[in-house]
C-alpha cells in the first residue's frame, strides 16, 4: 500500500505541475500584449494574401470584364477578406454583400487604414491595380447596434483571441497597439469588463486527472496508516476528502469560476457546498468513492442482528433516497439546465452531466442499500419483519407530504418497498439477479422513479415560469416598442418628405400617415393604433390634424404621464386598464421655422404573428420562455389584448374575476393561469397540456441513458478483470445473453437506420416544402409588382429613374409584404437597393445595400429567371430567392429578392418538433422492443437451460431421468437424442461397472494380500525364534515370550487397521446431505490445526454466507485429509506455511488448501488419487481416494497443482446451493 501511495502521489505532483504550467502559459499567452501579437501575426498573413491578390493585374482585369463564374464567386466569398473594385469613384464589383461598401473611396490613403463601418471595425487596404482601385477590408470586430442569438459583437474568430476584446482607433490605457505588416499602428485593444480567460480543454482534463490521482493517493495513504483497521482507514479517508473539498470550495483553486464553465454558478447553484455543477460533480464523486470503499472493504465485517439496527438501516436507506430526490429537485429547479428529456434538441452537455451525476448517485445508493441489507443475519424478508419498514415508510411519507404531496408520496413508498424486497431477494437468487435480467430490473426501477420525480419538478418549474411570465405581462410598459420608437425618431426628424408637409400644400395628412405607417412604424402598427398630430411654430394644429392645440397635449402629458422615458417619449396609463405612448418630434424646417409632430399610440388586440423578426430583436427582448405560451389581457373583465389561437372569451364572468392572485385552471387540452395583479386587470397565460406520450418518452430516455452508463461501467469492470486475470474467458457471454444482446443490437441498429432515413426524408420534405412555398410566394409577389408597373403608365415610361420607383412603389411594396407575410427587397440593375419592406435590415448595417454577388451574377450575367440559394446574416441561415422584374416587352427593370429569414426560426422549430416527436416514439418503441427481445431470448433458451441442468446433474452412479418435451421441433430432436443417450449410457454403465468391479476386486485382493504379507513375515519369524528357544530350553524364554507376544499383538493391530481401511473404502457410508455453511465447516477444521508448532496457518474467505448441499461429516473428513497431508508434507527443517482460502467462481465455491512442503514429483502426480498410492513411509494411501469420492458424491470436483521443493495446492469445487 505504501508503494501505491507514493506512486500515485508522484503521479499527482507531475500532473498538477503540468496543469499549472499550462495555466501559467495560458495566462501569459492571453495577456493583452500576447493577444495583440496574435492579431498582428494573423493580420499580416491576410494582408499578404490581399496584396498578392490585388497585385495580379490580369486577375483584376478578368473580374472587371466579368470573366468569372459561380465557382469563382464562391471562392472569393471564402477569402479571409472582402474586396471591392472601383473604376474611378464607381463601384463595379463586390465580393460579398455582408460588408458595407464605401462610396467615398478617395478619402482613404493608399495602403492600410482602420475604419468603422455600420456593422463593425475593419482594416481597409487600398491598392491601385491596372487603373482600378481594389479595396480589401478585413473584419476586426463586429459592432452591430443590436445583439441577440444571431448577432454578436465579437472579435474576428480567425484571430483566436478573447472574443470580447475592446477595439479603439486610439491608444487605450492598459491596452496594446496592433500594427500592420509594415509596422504602421492601426488600432489598440484592451480587455473588456466581461472578458474571460477560459481554460484550455487539456488544462481542464489535467486538473481533473490530478484531483483523481490525489484522491487515490489519499485512499492508499489511509490504508497505509491503518492497514489492519478498515474502519479507521475509512474515517481517515473521509476527513481527507472533507479537507480537500473545503479547500476547493473556499480558495476556488484549481477550478476557478472564470476558467472552467462547469464551475459557473449561473449554470447551476444550490446550497452552500454545491454552488456550481463542478462542485456537485466533486461531491458525487467523493460520495461514490466512500460508498465503494465501504462496499469493498467494510461490508463483510459489518453485521446487524438486532431490531433497532435493522430499523436504523431502513431509515438510512430512506434518508439516502430523500437526498437523491433533493438532488434531482435542485438540478431541475435551481439551474438554467434543460431536463426536458422529451425535447432532446434542447439538451446540452450540462444536461448530460447532470444525468450522469444522477446515475452515479443512484449507483452509490444501490451499493449503500445492498451493503446494509447484506449485513442482516437473516436476509430473507419475513412477514413479521415487515413491521420494521414502518418507520422508514413513515419518514418518506412525511417528507413527500410536505414537499410534493400524497399521490407522489404513495408512489415513492411503493417504490421503496419494491426496492427493499428486491434487495432481500438478491441473496436468495444471487445468480439470477447478477445476470442481464437483474441489471434490467434495477435500471427499470430507477428509471421509472427518476422519470416520475423529474417530470414532477419540471412541471413545478413550468408553473413558476408561467407565473413569472404573467407578472412580466402585468408590467404595462412595452420595452421593445420603446426601443423601436427611439430608433425611428432621428429618421423621422430628418425625413425631408415629412418636413415638406409643412411647406408643400400638395402633401396631405394621408400621405404623411401612410409614409410613417409603412416606412417607419410598419411593425409597431401591428400592435398599436396610432394618430398623427402636426403643430406649427405657435402650437396651433396644422392642416386640421387635431382639434386641440399643442398645449392641450402638453397639459395631458404633464398631468397623467407615469414615466418620462426620455425627453420626447412619454408613457401614460389610462383608467380603463389600457395605456398610451406619446412621441414628440421637433422638426427644424429652416433656421426660422420650428414645427412639431406628435404621435399617439394605443394598443390594439394582439395579432398571433410575430410582429418583429428575431434578427432585429435585442437579446433582452427575446424571452425564450414566452415562446411556448399564449395569453390574454383583460381590463375590467373586457379583452384588450391577446396572443395565440386560443378562443379566449371577450368578456370574463364574475367567477373568473373573483380569484386569488394566482389560480390554475385545467381543461382537457389546455392549462390556464389566471393572474389578477389588481382589481381591474386580469391576465390569463395558457399552455397546451402535456400528452400521455411525454412521461413514457422521459422514462425511455432515462432507461437508455442508465443502460448506456451501466454498459460502460461493466466494460470497465470486465477490462479490469481481463487485465488482472489475463483470461479471455472473462469476456465470454452465455448463449442466452448472446441471443439477447444480438437481438437488441439488431433492433438498435435497425431503429437507428430507420430513424436516420426517416429523419432525413422528412427534413428534406420540409425543406422542399418551404422552398416551393417561397417560390409560390415569389411568383405571386412578382405578378403583383409587374401588374402595378403595367398599371402605372407614368412609372413604366420613367422606370429608369430609381428615385421615382422608390417614390411610387414604397407603399405598395409594404402592402404586398403584409399580404404575403414576406419581406421584399427591390434592387436596381446595378445591384443597389431601391426599396425594402424591412429597411432596418440595411439601415442597421446587418447587410450592405448591395445585392448578393452570386445572385447578381446569375440574374445579370447568366440571365437566369430565378436564383434560389442559402444566405446568412450573422449566425442566421435562411433561404433567399431572386428574380428579375420585367415590363410588358420583357425588358428587365429591376431585381426582386424575397429573403426567408423571418420564417427561418419557424422552419427550424417545425423540423425540431417533428424530429423530437419522431425520436420520442422511436426511443419508446426501442425500449419496448428490447423488453420483447429479452422475453423471446428467454423463451428460446429456457429449454436449453433445462437440458443444461439435466446434463449437470447427470451421474453415472444412479438412474438419470429423461427430459419431457412434447413439441416436435429442433429442441425436441435434441431432447430425443439426449433421452436415447442416457438409456444407452445406463447399459454401458452397467457393463462397465461389472468389469470395473471384477478388476477392482482382483486389484484389491492383490493389495490385501500384499498388505497382509507384510505383518505375517515378522510374526512367523518371531514364532520360529520362540520355538527354537523353547526347544533349546533357553533360560530367558519368559522374557522372549513377552517380547514375541508384544510383536504379535502390534502386527495383529496393524492387520486390523488394514482391514478397517479397506472396509471403509469398499463401503462408503451413504451420504446424509444437508444445507450447510461451507465457511463454517472449513473454519472448524482449520481451527483444529492452527495451533501446530513451527507452522503458520492462514485462513481467508471472500464468500458471503456460502450455502452448499452435502454430508457434513464426510466433508469434515475430506478437509481433515487435505489439512493433514499439507501438514505432513512439511519437513522438520523448514518453516511451514499452510493456507486455506475460500472464493467464488461463477456458480461454484472454490476451497484451496496450500502448503510449502516438499511437493509431488511430476511422474507421480497421475497416481495421487489412486487407492493405495502414498508418498509417505507409512499409511494405506486411501486418504485422497476417499476424499475424491466424498467430493464427487457432493457434486463437486477436486484437483491439485504441485512443484517439487515449492509445495502443493489442492482445490475443491462445490456447487452453490440453489433452492
């Protein structure tokens, strides 16, 4: 043990030192100077690539002359830089439409420049090539004015540095300057407040390995300090683990929250000593370690015989069960980790980590419960012992009553009782429970309980989330709309057409309202009704836009305003439960004329559609919880707002209004939460109720996951045995298990293939459906636009005027976009954006106002009638279709683009929902098929098992019963051949027995004659000598008579012993078999010999209550013979050592008697069990022959191993007793 302690301690030191070196290196590598150096190195490589590209005049000329194809364009898009080609000041080629092109290119110097465009910071390289200006821009850091799941403001990932570094064109304190390839300073970087230095994967792995090695060192240290006291070693180990655990908790090393994601409390935190998932991992690991130690080293020496001890054991098991339930609760309730197992696409690596920790906790619980039940003196649960379970059952009921409720509590009690019965049954059917069937039963029980518990807490979490969402809805302010209003304010204030309303008499109020509605407030108008009021510089209503002057609205705002969002945006609650927004737009017409535009917004009934695409939503406005809910808003019992397709009542009855703050109402299909924050306001949040398949799917996933974990642990255990024993038979499976495993593997592979093919097919079908849907939309929109062009003669005559197109089609494009629920972009023949139904995509700099170069090439150069392909903005992938717009003569007037990004998330959600449903069904069917395969394999192998048992019991010394099998199948033929064989065998046995008896009697007669001759010779000589002495009248004849008499008596006694020995061998007493404890019998024999002088005796047993069926007296005689032979084989000159060891091998007990005596020569080993063979100077040589017969009569076997000068080891194999 000491060597192992030193070995693992050295390994720990080496591993920890390696991890620390990596940490030190990483921190130095991630210093701001090192980050700047890495960016410079990468930039230099990209700059050189651009210089080589731009200096190739022939290549640039071929691009200008359009001597390229789609393959070339795709290759250009894969460059690490985007490039633009200008002829004088005109842009004639662009490689991508994600980068914002520069139209005033002459203000930038030749060479490298650092510029800020709408969507980020770039290094701009200007290069003159063959009369053209080639501009390459290298992304440094994206800088969108919104951030969400698709758009992130991060450093170029190609730089492989901290993605949250801050970038500035000037030198920053605590920053570092980044230079170009020529040494020219470009920009500076510095660490941001949210920058994180994540540990490298190899670094994290080494720290975890170091922790495991240190625990191993502590383990062997405890065994070194207390080699003979396993309990004190356990206490030492627990204290050591506790110290390590406290150090990790309080000094936060080496698992720093900022370096390893598992220790991030924002992912999971529960309680003092589980403030992160990583700490819970350490807790569970140490728990499993301690329980495993007890299971291996202490359980055999631990015995519970009295009733209080058994009650305490059951209470301990119940407390452990409650603790596991608390762990499951904390994982679900106290974390941001998804445990909605039926929606596997939402699962993360943290979900799998949590499930693995639950699996290892259950393993600890099983070993703990197993060890306690094993310690009982009577492990079979009797009816009178059921009363002992009552305190534990009451404890579980009390806990469940206060934490969950009686229904789940009763389930937990029934489950606990089944578990205890299973544990007790473990010892009565040891072989069967350790089989594949036993593992399946255990996993089934645990999966069922965890599924019920986890689903309950998931349901509780959903209810809490719904309440939180209802409280958020009760907040009247619409933060997303406020953000949108702030975005459009500067655009409206600078709109010349709106300003013209005050100076041009031909611009009407309707024109202004339409322009604001379709150009600025298209999305807001889906949620709000708005009114526009205009006032001149004196505050009077302009062009009858209002019946009140500006002071009226000022007084209302001053009196009723609840919140001033900024200087010109006001929130006003109203008494009817509604609210209003007022937005003031000061308009500077000229230096003298100051006017005001006032917009009032009031909410209307909510539509069921998403009023703003996710791409344009700030992350703070994107609530993933809200996506699965529908809701209705009521004021004074009247519906004022709604989202979703559920038919909410327009008026609520009084009963619905008279509720507590929160009340849940369940119908057949929906679950409704009614929330009344005030007496005038009611909010109903609804969700579709879970279907019956969900619990089955959760159970199926858990069963498969736990089975997978058990297979991994079993593989590790078998590999360990294979390494230790170097015996390939360790991996051998029984015929039944081979059939079961083969059938299950075939089913799994079949389901995987069918599932993958089905999933791929339906995914393709979904994608094809949406492609066709997009094409149908494109045809409808194109027809409508071409009709508008045809219908407008003025427009058709002046179609080349881009400004006129924008003026005449802006409103119509917006209307078409609303009708078809599609965004529409119109580009001119040069690829420049003219009109967009969603201008924010371009004004916010998400993409440039240039057409996609691939689409432009296919429509402009290849003259295709349609081009459909995938595009991306940030991380959002979407379909996009481009088509030409033509007039009556077939002349192309413009290019229309329909991007499908508004529906991209919907498409993904549809495919995900289908895939989840499909996989849930497949997993459940897979589990069912697995059980059916198991039952079928059992039914197939049951007859073979019966035949095996008959063959095992086959005995030549008695009559063997034939097997009855009525079916005429392959197994029936096998049974028939077996029955025929035993009949033939009985005849052969009779003949053989007769022959053997005759041979044996002849051999016995020779042996008896030989043994009798030996004492008769000295008897004859003694009598002859006495006769001569009498005839010679010898004087000491009396003394001679005494001596001769003693000699004759000794030889007669010898003859008597010989006769007795042969009689015993010839007629072995009939065995009186009984169930006995093998270890008790072996130890009783061992105790008779252990006090022999000059010999050390050792007894060791790995068995636990080993029951055998044999004759106890004969077994004692057999053990006596082996122990006596072992003792007598040791010479007087050597220090003797005799061992008796008991162990288990599959379904048999092995007894080993080993000595270090003289051994048996090789040429004599074949005759060891032959009657009359002996290597001693005295004795009949029948001891081992009699021993062999005793063991065989008990259904066992005996053999030995021996080496001259080293000793011998005799082995006895006896079958386990099975009721």
